[in-house]
């Protein structure tokens, strides 16, 4: 299995939105060969609750404008880890401490960093 063209569009649109909101350490991991939950994970960090919420808002708005609706958003109120799911792509938006603690990059080390 490989990344679909829809997933590729979602990833590119999301990365642009995250970059516009000054997200840090943006990583994309292709997990299509190792997981059935999604084709890819997009992981990014923000410096505080307001920035992470702004990253989430911008990502959701831009991806929605591109024709893809999320199927879930979790963690928005606390904003130390916001998860947004679109089709076969899951966005994980963290504060730095939470990202370091959960270390998704290590958990999905068998995936392919894009």
C-alpha cells in the first residue's frame, strides 16, 4: 500500500497551514506499510496553547477548503496534544513536553519519514 493522491494533498495542504502558523519540527511519517489506521502521520510542535490551537484551526480550515472534512478532533481544549483525523492522514499537534514524552517518532520508527 502507498500514500494515496488524496492523502498527499491533505499532507501538503496541512504542512503549508502549519508552516503559516510557525509550527516547529514538522515531520511526516508514511505508515501505510505498517498500520491500518492511516497512511501517514503529520507531527508538529507549538510553543503554547494559543499557538497549538491556532495551528489546529488553520490546518482544519485549509484542509476543509481543499474539500476534505475531518472525522475527529480531540484535545482542542487542553491543547497539549491535538489530534485531527482526515481520510488516511492523522495530524498530531503537540506542545514540546508532551511530544517528547509520547515520542511518536520512536513508536512509528518502522514507518518511512517523508
